[in-house]
């Protein structure tokens, strides 16, 4: 039971990281900043996602 739960949490984190990377790529930030944000998210998946959610560049938001 525990390994199934851990696998589910891992998949959720992976999906959120991919979503964050896509949003970074869509943002209007400079290329160097985009690369740094993507590296942060890839190297530190959970912490990088939290930091990006607080301070990271966002993609173009359509209303």
C-alpha cells in the first residue's frame, strides 16, 4: 500500500513539474532566467516547484 501511495505522489509531482516548466517556457522572461528556473525545477523537483509557485515567471494568462 505504501509504495502505491508513494508512486502516486511521485507522478503528481512529476506532472506539476512539467506544468511549471511549460509555464516558464511560455513566460516573457529572458532566456537565461528561463534556463535557471528550469534547472531549479529539474534539480530540486519539490522545492523548486514551491519556489517557482511563489516567485517564478508565469506564462501568458488568457481571460
